[in-house]
């Protein structure tokens, strides 16, 4: 009897050990904590049915390259232990606000190579790595990243982003790596606050890859990281006539500047001036001051020479002398002919 009890308990232990493997979908490769369901789905298999078959203690799940176009709300509700989730290389167009609602422990999320236009990121307070590269994003709405205070690595490369608001990125206080290459960066006046944020991030030791400008033409191909702020000095000199109507693409910044993301807009038509042209008025003023000083010095020197000559003449020609002949000589021939007195 004791032997039977021991064998029964051993069997239960073995069965409990293989329980995660038993609940793994047939199209996936699973171990105790990881499931890889890449390149496995077909049109007859339901995405949600696959998720329901996965073990609840799963910590890593890869579902890439499966042509997934939609994920129902709270589809990952039974996988609250997930730390890593890879949904890359699918056909996702959008995500519901509650898609990742139960994944409060998630640290790694890969959504790259989809067609996402909008994004929800709520309750992902532990997320450290977020890959949004090669989607269809043209902007990031205000408040999108507010709950991602633990984010260290972010990729927005390969999208259609023209500019980013500084306030969108400011909540990412521990961000160290940011990928922004292969976007349509509009490096006009409206990008100044974002450039200031970039300089702050680089100053504190962060890493940002290439940000190649597409617009305006004068900066096309230049890396925004290496464009000096002096190139944007013209933004503070844009004319703001009160009676002239501006197009809808023009707007005022917090410091009162009228700027635009549209190079064809009236408020943007004032082209950037080179440093030499912008400094020309200062050069003229300085040159005028120098010339005036030189002229004054020449007048003073001439005046001094005249006074000196008069003084010499008075000393030699009007000083009382004993010899009348000497005075006559001074009168007739000047001081040069006067004999020296011993």
C-alpha cells in the first residue's frame, strides 16, 4: 500500500510538471515559460482560441508573422504573468484601449513592422522596451506615453513622423535609447522645442540615432542633432502683421512666434539668412564707429601740429631780443632763419 501511494504521488508530480506542455497549442512551440507561435496561423484558426489554450503562467510569448489584423479587447486577460510579448510583422491596423489592460508586469513589447496608425498604452507601468518601428505613425498624440515612466528603450524608426511635441516625450524621464531614423522630419521652426529636448537627453548621456531632415530645402539631408540652434534664429524674426490673414497651418508658439509646418505658408516664406548676411548690419555699425574714431584722431593730430607750430613761432619770433636785425630776419624769413642764441 505504501508503495502504491508513493507511485501515485510521483505520478501526480510528473503530471504537474508537464502541465504547461499539455496546454500548449499544437501549432506553437512551448516550454515551461515561453511559447513561440510564429508563422503558424492560417485563416481557419482563431487568434483568441490560441490565446485561450496557452498556460496562464507564461512569461514570454511570440506571435510574429501571422497576418493578424485585429486583436479583440482584453485578449491577453488570462496571461497576466507575461513579461515579453512579440507581435511584430503582422498586419495590425489599430489596437483597442484595453488590449494590454491586464499586462501590468509587461517589460518588453514589440509591435514593429505592422500598419498601426494609433496606439493605446495604459497600465504598462513596468514597460522598459517598446518597438514601434516600421508602422504608419505620422505623430504621437499628447499623453500617449504618460504612463510609461519605466521606459528605457524606444524605437519610432521607419514611420511617417514629421515632428514630435516635446511634452509627449517629457514623461520618459529614464529613457536612454531613442531610434528616430527613416522618418519625414520637417526641421522648420515648429521643431525647435523637440530639438531642445533632444539636446537635454544627449546632455544627460542618452543615445539618439540619425534624424535626417526632409524639409525645409536648406536643411534637407542634414542631421537635426548637428544643426546648430543659430540656424533657427530667423524663427524669432518672423514678421507678424496684424492685418494680414495667415493660412490655417500657421500657429503661435508659447513664446509668441508665428510658425508653421507647411513651407508654403505665408508665415514661413521668410527664408533663412546665412550668418554673414544676418551679421551685416552689425559689421556696418562697427566699421562706422572705427572710421569715426580714426577721423577724430586725425583731426586731433592736425590741431596739435598747428598749435605746436604757432608756439614755436611765438617763441622764436616774438621773444624780446637785443639785436634788431634778428627781429627783422624773423619777420622777413620766418623762424627758420633766426640765429641760435648761446
